[in-house]
């Protein structure tokens, strides 16, 4: 066997190994992403804490949609517009901001209550905002989704609303 053929075989073996390693890494990252970003993650499975009274549904309401926002993010603007898009009987809509100065960042939709509280914001914050939470009648977080630029926020809200209307629980989503 000549030197050029031997080098070509070694290069081919290295390329095959690199492709296998890249595929294995991609597969592992997708598995981790599904586990971490799933609505049924460990935080929700063993989290028995209830949200503070400011975020709970009021008497006669079945759930609260809570939107955790940061000031200045374009996804946050889309999310609050979608949340304010229409009235949802039996559902309360609340936007939580970390600072009072951020409250007026996204206009003033009348259908969304705005709360500026660093404590509430920190209570809900999981390392990423914006995030949409559903708080059940018992005050527990029953579902949550991180919102990305490609998230269809109106469809997600409709899914949450229809799940709480028909089943009383958004775990069936």
C-alpha cells in the first residue's frame, strides 16, 4: 500500500469518527433539551409550592395566565400583544415585570394586569424570559412554556385556554 492511499484511509476513518461524534452529540443535546424545556420537568413534577396570592385566580376564575417579561425584548412585545389580544372569560391575565420602570415598555393593554415586583419576578424566573405560566385555581403552576421568537404565542395561549376549559387541567396539553 502506498503512502497516499494510507493517508486517504486514515483521513476517511477520522471523517467517519467525526460524523459519528457529531451525531451522538446532537442526539444527546436534543434529549437534554426535551427534558429541560418540557412542561413536565422535575420543577413541575415535584414543585408543591403555590404562587403568591397576587398571581392566583380570583373568585370565579379557573386559572391565571402569567407572563414573565423583561424590558426591551422583541419576543416580550409579541407575547404581551397576544395576551392582550382578546378577553378570556374565567381567565385572568397578568404580566410580571422585575422593575417599575419596565411596566410601560409595551404600551397599556387594558385586558392584562401589570405587576412590577422583583420578588414575584424572581419567584417565577427559571433562567429565561419571556415565559408563560398557567396558575390553576388551587394556586399551583400547572404548566409553563418558554417563549422564543418562533413560538406561535396566540396558538399557545389558545391551547392553554381550551385545555383549562374542557379538562380543568393543562397537563393534558
